[in-house]
C-alpha cells in the first residue's frame, strides 16, 4: 500500500487513523475496532464490509 495514500485515508466511522496490515491485506482502525479489506490494491472503506477486531487483535496492535 502506498504510504502517501495511507496518510490521506481515515476510518469512515471514527475519522481516525488507519494502519495497514500486510499479512491480512486490511486497513485497521483500532478506535472503531474494525478491519477494512483491501481488494486488488483498493481499500474497501465500507462499514458493512469491515470485520470486527477481536480483543486479542486489539492488544496485539497496542504492543506493535
């Protein structure tokens, strides 16, 4: 994911920052506890397409 693009994108729910997870191809919003998919290099920033993060994933994100 292009870092310049990532700087411009925000979570559509909280308007907070997103973190790109390369291994899962997702943009993660810790504040909304959602992970948005990136399909064919295109972020899908729709709340109904996002998956809810588990407590474990939230904790792992804080430690990284």
